[in-house]
């Protein structure tokens, strides 16, 4: 078994990022995030999980970026009034588990399924579920349009497809009152226009994100079925 720790230099930076994002993650959760970076770096040498090779860039562009979704998603899902039951979340085009693994670490009460068409990437996510002791994390090797509808509270994607393609392929997995949540860079005006032209989904809002240590624009696009409040 390869080592499951990242550089100890990253620990204070992670702690600061957690604080900046207004999250509450204990030492075990933060250690799991650092271990995830270490595992990703190790597996990446053989399986090409991500184009990034530098663990520092993995920390910022992958972990911090994924952590920035936790607070906004929690505000929406926890407001349902039945948070005790836990939310069902699908991460589409998850790759090596981004943001799904990070969501599962940050919120043990959420049931997270990472879906990807590349088997070696879902194998890595399954390995992370075991190594990091995440019983709330699962991985499915499949094309998302071929899976039986999953009735999720939120279906998220970080780098999967255009908004129109995302809704067309993954929208069937969203429960009637659930959300499609797309993480994007700049506000995707052209994609938003294409979505509105012929689609069953509306953009309810575009929420800017500030990712610690990342000098780039990021936002979340929130979508619901037409007719839903």
C-alpha cells in the first residue's frame, strides 16, 4: 500500500482554506483530504487521473476548488428540513473523484456516487472509499445516460460537459425537487443561451465562488426543471 499522506507543509494551508471557506472540518477530515492528494499523486504516475502533476497544484486546483462547493451545496440541501436523512448526490464525469471524494469527506452524512466512463478512475475512487474509510462514497463505472434513474437531491459536475449536454445526459437522475449543479470557470453565457433554447431546465442563479489561493474565476450554475420554484 502506498503512503497515504501528502506533504505536511500542506496541512496549515488546508486549515486556512477551510477557515476562509467557513467550513467545519475536524483533524480527521483534513488528514483525509491530505491523504487523498497523496494517493492521487501516487496513482497519477500510472493511471493518469489528472493532467496536474504537482501536489501543490492538486491541493489548490482540485481540493480547494472542490471544497468551495461544500458550503453552497449544504445551504441548499440542508434547508430541505429532512437533512437528518442525508442527501443523495451524484458526481458526473467525476474522474478521480472531483468533487465527489471531497464532498464525501466533508459531509459524511451525504451519500455520494461518483460516475465515470473510465474504469481506472472509478477503481481509484473505490480505493479511496476503502483507504479513507468513507462508507458514504461509491463509484459507478458507466456512461451516465446508461444508468437507471437515481433520484438524487443534487447531480453535480465539475468538468463534464456544456450545460445543455449536462442536463440532457444527467438530468434524469435528479429527483423532482432536486438540483443540477454545474461548476464552471467564467460565467458561461453562451452555454446558458444554448440551454434555454430547447431544454427542460432553467438556470435559477449563477453563484460566484472564491477559491482560496486560486487566481481564476469560478462559479456555480444552479439549475432546476422548468416550473419548479
